[in-house]
C-alpha cells in the first residue's frame, strides 16, 4: 500500500526548520496549488487553491532551508501521510502532510544555479531511519501546540 | 499547477452517495493506507496508517456505489484538493480530499468480474462540468454539518 | 531515485503468462492510452495513442490472468523500468516496461464483482524477491526472441 | 485516460535544443534512474538503471537549457508518451518519451539559487498549443534520422 503524491505550486510561507530530539533537522513549508482548467467556452480559468504542508528530512531539509524562499515555484514528489497527535485539551487532531522525497525549483517559471553537496552513506538508506525520525518528530508534536 | 495523487489501500467505510442540487450523483468513502517498510534488521513492518476521503463524480460515482464495499482493497488515481466550508459556528473548516479520476479493485489481493457500462458523450468532457459540479457540491456542504 | 508511473487505458492484447525458471508466474499485456484534450475552440479531441507493456508478478500475475481480458479498461500503478537484452543477432535491445504494483478495472467505465484471495506472507515482502524474479526473467529473455 | 509519470535521476547527456518549424524551442535530455532497494539480509543495493528521454517545450525548454547540465540530479513530472515516426528505410519506429510539465534540480543532493522569469499569457494555456507543437515536432522527426 502506498500514497504517492506529486505537486507543483508556490511556497506560501517561510521555510521552518527544527531539530528533533534525535538531533535530526526537519524543514517544512506550506505549498499552494492553483490548477487551471479550460471552461466550456474554451477560455482558461483558475480552480480553487489547495494547500498542503510539505515536510523534509535530513539533507533535503538542510538544502531546502538554504535554497527555498516564500513565493518560489516548486515541484515536490513524495508520499501523503496522516500525522496525528493529542492537543492541549486532550483531543485527537490530525492533518495531511506531504513527506517529500524530492523537491526542486520549477524551471517552467525561472532558472536555477545548482551546487551539488556531499551525501553520507546513511542518506542512501531511507526507510527505517526515516521511520525513527518520524517517531521522534511525533513525540515532539504530541506535547507541542497544534501545528498551523 | 497540479496535485496528482495515487493511493492503494482498504476502503474503511461504506460508500456514501448523495445527489447534488444540480442532480448529479457523488460517491465518497474513507481510504486507509498502511505502507510497509523494511527495517534495519531486514524484517518488514507496518508504518502508521493514513486516512483520506475519496470523492467520485458522475459515472464513476454510480459504478463505485454498485461495486465497492467496506473492506475492499482498491487503487485510486486523482488529484488532491482542499475543500473549505463554514461550519454551524461560523468557523472556516477545511479538509483534504482525493478527487478520483479512476478507481479499481486492487488485483494484487483478489479477482474481479468486470462489466462495461455505456458512457454518454458528456462523460468525456471532464473539466468545466466537473467544476460546476464541485461548486454545487460546495454550496451543499456550506450549509451542511461538517463532514466526518 | 524512482520512476513512478500511473496509467489508465485499454488492454490492447490478451494477457500472456509465463513461468520463470524460478517457478514464478509473470503476466504481461499491452496497454493503450489515448488522452483527450480541449482545443483552442473549446471542443474536445483525442491526442495520439501511447502504448506500453505492463508486467505483473506473483499473485498480481495470477489474478490479472484470471480477471483481465483484451478490451478491458484498467488503471495501473507501478514503476517504469528499462528492460535490456541481447537479441539473436547479438545486438543490444531495450524496451520500457511498466512493472505494476497494482492493477484494477477502471470503474469510470463499468462495474466489477470482486473476490478476495488469500496472500502468503512472502507476498508482503516485495523488493529482494522481486529483484530475484526480475533477474530470472531477464535470464529467460536473453535467450528468447525479442519481445513484441 | 492518462499516463502520469514522475522520475528522479541523473541527467545523462547534454541538453539538446532545437527550434521547430513553428518557431518554438524544444529541449531534451536522457535521464538515468537507478533505484535502490533493501535486500533480504537488510543491506541496500542498486537495481538496474533505467533510461528515458525527457522532452521540454516553450519556457521550460528555455530554462532547462539555461540551468541544467550533464550530471545534474533532477526531479521531472509529466506524461509518458509514445512518439512514432518512419525512418529512412521506411520502417515505423517508436520510442517512449517523458513530456515534462515540470523539471527541477533535486534538492536532496544539493542547493540551488533560483531566479524567476516572466511568462507570457500563452504559457498558461497548455493543451492545444502543445498539441500543435508536438505535431510540428513529429513532422520534423519524420524526415530526420532516428533519435538516439
């Protein structure tokens, strides 16, 4: 079972970063997507805007923090995931998050100068490390104020 | 801009159908997705389950109602969209929905006997009709109780 | 790195099955996809048809063989992969294949009666077994006539 | 019907650009994708590399030419399409192409400095213009040597 999502849109907030208890960097931002569709008469129009929180881990988090600003057009690939936590009133809350496996500036809308960074071997071994990360993120969130 | 999502999982509720003011059928159900990943030791384990509401329009709504039951494994393709409405307390609410363009029983988990139905010409012209549909759905929702 | 593909279309051939040297069933068929797009005047038209070979393994192969016929509309999710082999003339050949992780009848175009089958534990552990399967398939193909 | 593909990988060739008879720029490059998977013992390994030709139109073509070099890691979103032509011997040939709707440098592997460019209104109206473009590209290819 999988929930595979790719999304193009505009970065609608500043990139927020945090360091989990396990010492890992995470970065997140809100992504706005306004699809266009052709109407019956043949002209184009905007559909309603959708918003989703994008979360990045490890080297992707570091590079997104260094490269992405509010207002940038981006393309994001990853998996959709429901994050759940208990808020200060003891109520269960959840939200949908796009856990990114890749993020890039959308070159339909501009140009980019790219600089490669070194990756450690651990970067190539995503799943169980990522899971540990996620669990520590959730532990953080369980006692934190509800996310925006 | 687009938000393209495909998801495999289990149908976690009965299929609910409604007829909009414009006389169109919509069908919706909750989809549960529990990814598996390999851990450091090599064994497999479940990740947390994600849940998402799937919405179907027109002939897809009719055929999903006739074919899909709670507990069925399905594959769904469509776009992720944020639906927003004002609740009875005047508060703005929103939720993420997978607007399906195709739904099928997942043949990794069983067999199916398929019967083709006739489609009208209008079925082939999705976008602006779909948009009108969506707007009428939203008008319905604005005055309805908040969805589960 | 990944190549994630989902495709809706018509099954253009009978489903062909084979048993690899390792005793595993594989099933394959050709999938035809004819997108529609709106033209400048507002009317809809067909774009050119694309064709791709879809390959299924293990229980998915068994269930596709039992359920899918030429002419059926299907939705397929999986990864795109280049298969390479040496033909009878010693020339390197390659083709693109959609290795399916899920296949279902497209309920926008008809109804289905679904029956769940049992899965073995091994079915839940895809990657390295799949890899072994692929290698044995390739070993078979290397000495076989070039695929259509 | 649709064939939606997203792919992360390495640019394996220089970006080639051409101007069609209709005066439009197209850019193309070969993309190499080497998935990793965990094996039975728990260690990670590379699967075989897949290769696909990526084609870009209009402003995306211009910006890819200005921004992307051989060896860059990229994320590409678009649709898979079969291009067919008749070669110099009168034989029908075809190949699979990823028609990109978005391309970006993969920020899991480095950082980027992005500069937004202006887009014309026409850029927002993709489908039928794109179709005309494609037909003119094909007319060019029909009389050209077979693509690599």
